[in-house]
C-alpha cells in the first residue's frame, strides 16, 4: 500500500497562497490522492481528490506530478479559518475493496 | 439535512470494561466508516460497513468490532479496554464506500482510566 509523508508543520501569511506538499512515492496506477483537513475539535472535512490530472474546486487546487509520486495542495488565498491539520490520503481500489493510507498530517498555521 | 451524529460525545471507562459507541449517518448514506485518532498514531482506519456488511478492516485487534443495522446506523464495540484505547473515535458516512467525499461526525472522546 502506498504510504504518504508530509511536513509536520508550516506557517502561512493571511492572504497568501499556501502550498502543502505530500510525497507518495510508492503510489500505483489506481490509487487516488485525497486531501482532508481537520480544524480543532471537529471531524475531518473533505477538500479535494485526484488521480492523474490537476484538480480545482472552490476550496483548493491539487497539483499531481506527472510520475504521480508527489502532489501539492494549494490554498490560493489563505485565511485565518484555514488554520488546521491537513491530511494527504492515498486510496487504492482493488476488486471493489480499498485500503487507506493516512499521512501524519501537516499543521498549517495562518498568521495575520 | 442533519449531519453525522455520534453518541455519546464523551465517555470515561476503566481498564477491562467494554464500550459501545453509536453513529447515525446522514440520511440516505449507506456506508459508515470508523476511525481512531490519537496524538501518537494520528488518524487510523478501523473498519467500514456498507449495507450491513463489513467491507474492509484496518489493522486493529479483534477487541474492536462493529456492526451496521438495516437503517444504516452503526455501532462500534471495544472489549477489554486498555489504557491505549483512549482516543477520539470518528465516524464518517457516504452514500457508497469511501465515496468522493466522506462526512465526518464530531467524534466520541473515550478516556480509559
């Protein structure tokens, strides 16, 4: 199963873009990359996911390298409410079942 | 639409006891997953139920078990509690197994003394 590694923490200035890296060097062809975040005392919240192509939604953008061994979550204009722990998750689907590999998470602190 | 609800929110037990946690998914969601979160191990997948059947299981001992009812509500049971079982137990629901988006509940904080 693919494992993920993330930096333990990072700071970001309010209004600036936050770029969160994730390494998943053992990822294989049918494994999706998901990102969730967890604000203190709440359950995790879905942000975005992708397989090969870059993805964008109202919350963030996901950039996946061509070899798929790493990805970057981009929060285009960070706000104080984006302060949270961000998890990079790899999901593999095999024969209708799946396995999950959670990263340790990156604690993002957005500073005014 | 009501979100995922978990009961109880807080629980204190002693070693050797057993505990049952409950999760009510969002209406119409048939998949329920359980996770354990601790400061040391982070977020770890326990198991997932869909249509009353366990579809996948993480690497936890047999003391951890679960079930799902016909109304998609799920329960998780931990027998012979150990100090290391102290954690935040999160439940997540989706229409289908690990669908595009899982919706998490607020969690049950279990403390084992």
